[in-house]
C-alpha cells in the first residue's frame, strides 16, 4: 500500500512551492529524461529518503508528447500554448542556471526500438487512440504513423547540451553500463540498472534498492502485441544503430543483437 501511495504521489503534478524548492533551493534530483527509461524508480528511492525530485522531459520544447510520439503540427490555440510553454520553460532554465542550484541531474537510456513502442503506448492518449479497441492492423499502422525515434536519438543534443552538458564527451563504461560526472549528472542504461545500485546511491546521496519497476506496461495486451510484431527493415534499423546515440551507449555486440532482434 505504501508503495502504491508513493508511486501515485510521484505521478501527480507537483505544486508550485514544491517545484520552486526543488529547482532552486537545497538538494534535489532533476530527472531530465526523454521518458520510458526507468527513472521513476530512482525518484521513488529519493523520495523515501526525503530528497525531492522533479521529472522533466523537455526544457526547450513546448510540444506535448515531445520525445514520445511524432506529434502533428500544432494549430490555433495549441500553437499559442506551445509557444507560451516554451517561453516559460526557457525562463525557468535561465533562472535555474543563474542561481546555480545544488540539484543533481540524472537520466537513463534504453534501446530505441523497444523504447519507441513503450512511448507510443503511454502517450497514445494524446492522439485520442483507443488501443484496446483497435484491430491488429490498425494498431500496427498507428504505431508506424506516430512512433518517434529520431527525437529520442537527439535528446541529449537538443536538451542537455543547451546548458553546457556534453554527455558524449564521457566514455560509457561497457562493464557497468553507466556514465557519470560525479559532481552534477549521471546517465545509466536501464537494462543494467540492477548493477548500479552503489554508484547511484552515492550519486543521489541515499540508498537505491535496484530499481523496482513502478511504471510497467509489460502485461498490457497492445504493448505485448507490438513488441511481438513490430519489425524495422534492415537498412532503417542499421541507420538507427549507426547514430551517435547508439554507438555511444551500445557496444558493437549490443548493436548486432538489437539489429537481429528488431529487423
């Protein structure tokens, strides 16, 4: 019951006072991530120890669903809201940088193929899609129309680099699958999260218990169907795996395994 209450509280949009406290004062964890990469479990560990956390998927885009789905062009009021949200986000980043908070930044990475399926399923509500009521063919067609991979591959260039963090300047360690600047930011690969308990605990300053799944769709039928039936053509899959993102976070053996699995 305690686990469910905490998960529910982390899902709620934090109130203004809590946001200000975590962003600008004291110790906090900024989970700045494209989403669907296992970071909610880290937020839970931090919250249990009284360390506040904020989830941010984009600090530089006003588009809903950015890094989750291939969003359609905004029109009318939606476009105005997008510009307003983008302005507010950039103002927040400007203030945040100016006051130099002690907050830590953390993110995860995951193979882009399975992650694109998870992201599509989670954010399908933005498209008014009823995945449960769709035929197999319609579900597959909707995925190919709205899934997003390129935005995800460019996440660190489009987001973190704009405040001076170059993730690609740090070698990603094959053994533990974690890359870390011990003073400010930490990036991990979600499939190796269980091997990083000590490193993450030291980074966030509290015990991390190995990443209990708190946002799991593995038993959801549309998700299972897509995971079993979606395949990329070999050239497209190879192009994805040749990206800077994949070559940095996945070694040659990993990339070959992903090519065999998804094409």
